[in-house]
């Protein structure tokens, strides 16, 4: 069963974020079998409370691969390096949607 990583990302320095984080994060996401499903700054809030920021959804083949990506030494080093340029709120959820839904 696939897993979704959902994040609200607040970028404080776009140029440095792209250079120091995204340029390395994209190949690392692919290494763990992940792919981007959605990235948007145009969000229409319709109910409840949500964090601010760019909305990002990544899909991984499994919960284990999503967690392996997030907790990998490479990604943790990227987060530490990039934390000067962005902050985020994130979750990983198992995708339990059935084809018959």
C-alpha cells in the first residue's frame, strides 16, 4: 500500500532553499521511490485550521519507504542545512484508498 507525505512549507529565502535543499531533495525522493503528486501555493481554505505555506504531496510505494526517506541520514542532513531557509509541518499517511471507492 502506498504512503503519502503531506507538508505545508514556508520558505524564507527562495534562492537558498532551491540551491541548498530542493536541488538535493528531488533526487533523494526518487532514490526512495517517491514522486510529487501536488505542489501549490494557490490554496483555498474551506474548513478547519491549517498551517500556512506551500502545499506539497509526495507519494511513496510504501509507508516503510516514506519513513526510510524522511529519517535517512541524507534527508536529515538536508533538513538541518535547509532549516535556515524554510520551516514546515508534515505528516506521512498510509494511502488506504481502494480502487472501488
